[in-house]
């Protein structure tokens, strides 16, 4: 799943463009929009108006996922489960439900088995999480095996990521397979020293989990969703689209467990934990380590 409780770091953009890039290479990919804003649904050209069938029906009413899977235009092997604003009330409605954090896992596991038995196994499932660490994100963490964390190449970008790592540690009691396998640097601006410093800090502290490819700031990436498309179809030759293609290639070829981040933050190392120091004084002296 694609997760980071900080908003505006490129979670949805990464989820839909990585999914499109993988599907463009022939992989069978399912995108689950778990954000009540429904931005992933918009970018994939899936209708998601209030009251329409969506992932809410799966989580709250226990409906099978297969009833809400839609084909994505322009990609024969890309499918999506949309979200609507109805999903914003799901956490309250599930508050008294037993094992509420595992409702997505049960539904998703059943759908994956159905597809495998039908001779159409899924290669990837991308879950676009909301910018919070609430019940919706918890469902995604319990259902998935890998976490992809987009990190914006700006000041404060790493703030809060360590909290996500602590949550991943806690969720391992329910999902032993869960790892933070991939970190993707987004909104990279090669003209600024700040982007280079954030990238250096991330690679130093998170090691091989950080993809070599960084996603540049791109107007073409930003405007594609307004036309119900990903950058892969809106402008496939743009730097942003090409970067996502390369990032998807890296993702497909890597061993997630060999490159995963060690998220045990229980031991205080005295240097700010997993991510080290990102204080203002560090940036003032040109050092973010």
C-alpha cells in the first residue's frame, strides 16, 4: 500500500502512476482507493459520486470486492475499486465492530483467491491510503505485505514518517509479513540544494529501501487527473511519466524483504531515531543528517 500520514507528498499520484506503469508492461494490477476524497478514482477515470457503489460497501456492509471492481480506460490489465465521500463515515460506523481492522484483508484475500482460481491472478494490488493513521489506513496495513512511502523533497518531509514506522511495528502483531519495502522521493527539484539534502538524508538513513529514481516536480503530472488520466497516458514522454516508468521498473525487479527499512524504533539511538535529525539548525549549517 502507499502510505504517509503527511498530506501533499504524492501518495495518490504515486499509487495511480505506478499502477499504470506496471499495467502498461502487462501486469494485472488492482488499485483500491481508500481515501474518502476519491482522488485516485478521479485520476483513473472511475465515476465516484456520492452514493455510488464503492469500497465503503465492502468495509461496512461486508460486500465482496468483486462487485465493485471496474476496468480502467486505456489499460486492459488495470482495475480499480473506487471510493466516495461516504467512506468518511466508515470509521465511526465500524467503531463497535469486532476485528474491524481486518475487514479489508478478509475481502481482499477472498478476491485474490477468486482471481487465481479463475486463471487471472493479480500481480499487484495498490492501496491508496488517506493522509492519516486511522482505521482506514490500519485496514490497509493489515491487508498488505509491503508499504511504499512517498517522501516529498522539502523541509519537514521526514517529520512524521518515524511515526508511521512505529505503527508498522505495532501492526506486525496482526500482520507478520508487513514491511516498509520502498521509499520514493517525490517533487524533486534538481535546481535546489534543499531537494538534494533531503534526498541525501533519506538515502543515508533508509538505505536500499529508497529507489534510485526520484520523481521531479512536473506540471504534466499535476494536470493529468483533471482529465481523468494518469501521466502515463496524458503525456507519456514527459519527465514525470518517464520517472514513474523507471520507478515501476525498479519496484518490479527488487526484493522487497532484502531492501526493507528496519522500523524498530523502540531503541533511542540519541540521533533522532530511524531518520536522524531534521532540525532547522541542521539545514542552517547545510547538513540534514
